[in-house]
């Protein structure tokens, strides 16, 4: 099962975030991933991390935390959100971008069944470009994406 996490870079405190219909989450200021694949990269930053999970994890704060029910498994190597969670995740990403003083977030996935080699994108994508890549099936598991605000970013 995959973990999905987002970091609002430089955000000093957990912003006020709504509950979402498509998933649940935990948000905290200690940038500790639930998996270690990208921890070295996270250690270079400060901010707020949001761990996404299936809706049935709501209220849990300990133990394993997975988000396998919010993604499509049609293509095992391509990362693609299901429709309802996607709407909510777009909103969450916009809120985290606005909370970041540099208007950037990190988006990462870690899936044991994904590519063996991790990837870190150095060049930030706009939010619109990220969603276009997601729609085309070119977002990959075990990759850390840098995402920046674009003109259309509104909460």
C-alpha cells in the first residue's frame, strides 16, 4: 500500500485545514515521513507535513497509515487519484501552497511495489502541470515532486 505525503515548505504551524470526503489526514510540523525513502530530502526543509490515508483511518494517529483506496490501480507503475479524492487533494494542495511562504510544496509517494529506484525532481512543476501529468498517467510512485504556485492557484 502506498504512502502519500505533502509538505508545505517553510510553513511555521499547521494551517487550518478542513475535513475532506475523499480521504483523511494527519498534519504536523515534525517532517518525519511514515516511510524513510525520502527522509534525507525532508531533513533539508522545515514546514508542515500532511500524511494522507484512506477514509477508514479517520481518528487513528498511530500504526500503519496507507492511502491505497484513494488511488487507481489500473496502471501499477503510474500514480493516479480516484475522482472524489482528486477534487479534495487539489483543494488541499492549493491550501498548502498558500500556507508556504515560498509558495512551494513537496509531494511524495512511497510504494514498495513501485519502481525500485527513487526519483527526486529538482525543477518545480506548476500545480496545473502536476495535474496534467497526473491525468496523462505520467506521475510515478517513489518520486518526490516539487510543486509551485501558478496564476490559477486559489483556495
